[in-house]
């Protein structure tokens, strides 16, 4: 009986010890497998020292870095005029295309007028172009929609053909270009981009921080001066902007600078006191040792016909010589170019087609019309 009891106690103990040993062996084996997998992963992810050294040498010598620069240059290649006017084209080109997609009738001319007016071409200019197109169609028996669309493009190009779009420079004094416009149209950014372009062409440029009312204006212009390599003359916050512009012109003459780009405070065209102050800046600048050859009105293309009313008032106050049309790439109101030139006689001299420092470009009427309607 005693032996049986001992046997019954011994059997579970033996089984328990054997099971523990088996589990311990399995755990040890599993750990070895895990260690082996980790070792393999490390070997795959860690390059050999000689390869790492070669990689560093290539970076130092410019091998891989040069390829990276080339790839970046290719990816930053500017889009064409046509591609960057996609929004304006979406508005006008599609409308014109739909007009000429069916047989020509009286309704065709009415629909075309509506499409041009919706794109802010202006009522006067629209009426003139559509009337001439209709006469040409009748006189030459033109019924082919594609031919009529091509003739419309010719008429639009002719509307923009005679304007002088050069930025004038003085031949015997420091050249001064003044920039005017309402708040938020991009005057300061425009000045920075033009400064960069002029310096790239070899000019010595000085910026005049004539916006003394907006706290960050002079600081922003200073950043553009640093970025482009231009000099800058600032006044204290709240100081007389006319004095700042005058001092900048005198400083430019003393330093032998070629060009002064004068910023002014953004102001609403319906505030007579602010416009009177702008007129004062213009008069004072004319008395300095330089020569004001351009007064450039900066307009936001997305404002459409409101930009036309701005142009009228600013032109009356300071004699605007040209327009810089910003954000043209983001506007479906590209027709404002025609309204500005035909109704006010002010040429669009430069247009903004993006946010990059080189995306402010001279306005090319032929390219603009081709991109707009073809």
C-alpha cells in the first residue's frame, strides 16, 4: 500500500520535471531563432563600411549631389504661359469653343458676347470685336467655326498690339519706378521680384520703404532686399513716406545706383486723404535728383472689374504709366487686360504667373491671346 502511494506521488513529479525541461528547451530554441533573424535583418539594413565610405566620397566629390540638383532643376522648370493660364483658359477658351462648335447664327454672336463679357473683356471692347468678326464672316462667307475662332484670336491680338510695354529708364539721372495700389495686391512682392530680375541683368538697385504705416512692410521689403542683393532705405514707423522716398533717391544718386524701386502704402481708391498723400509722394519724388520714369499700378487679376475702377482713380491721382497684373495664373478673369488697355489706355507691362521669384514676367500679348482662346 505504501509503495503504491509513493508511486502515485512520483509519477506526477517526474512528468512535471520532464515538461519543464521540454518547455525550457523550446524557449531556448525560439530565442536562438529570434537572435538569428535579428542578425540577418541587421546584416541586410547596415551597409558594409567600404560602401558607406564610398557613399561619403561621392557626396563630397559632387557625384550624387550633382544628380540631385539636376533633378530639382528639371522639376522646377517653369510651366509654359499656356499651362499657367489654365484657369483663365478654362473660363474663356471653353466658352469660345462651345460657341463655335455648331452652325453660325445670330445666336452665335450673342453667346460670344456673353462669354467675353463674363471674362471681363469689357462691354466696349467686346462689342467692337464681335461686330468686326461678324462683318468679316459675312464679307468673306466664313462659316467654318475653326476659321472664325482663329480670326477672333487675331482681333484680340490686334487690340493689344500697339501698346508700348517697355519699362522706361532715365538716360541722365537715377531711374525711379514708383509702385502704387490697394492693400493685398502684392506690391512689396512685386518690387522684390523686379529687383531680383534687374540685378540679374547687372543693375545696381536700391529699394525705398515708403510704406511706413504697415508695421511689417519695411521688414518684408528688407527680406526681399537681402534675397535679391539690393540696397534699402527705411524710415521710422509712422514717418513721412514722401521723405523716405526722397532720401532713397538721394542716397541712390550718391551711391551710383541705377534704379530706385519705391514702395508705397496700400490705400483704398475711395479714401481722398490717402490718395492726396500718394499725390504728395509723387510730387516730392519728382523734386529729387533722380527721374521718375514709371508709376506702376499693381492690380490683382482675380478682382476683375474692380481692378478697372482702381486703375481709373490711381491714374487720375498719380499718372499711372503701366500696370503690373499679379495672380493672372489664378484668375478666370483674364479679360481684364483688354478692359484696362482699351478703356484706360494704360499698358499692362508685367504679369504674375506664379509665386516663384522668377514668375513675374513681361507681358506678351501674342502668347496671352494664344493661351486664352486656342
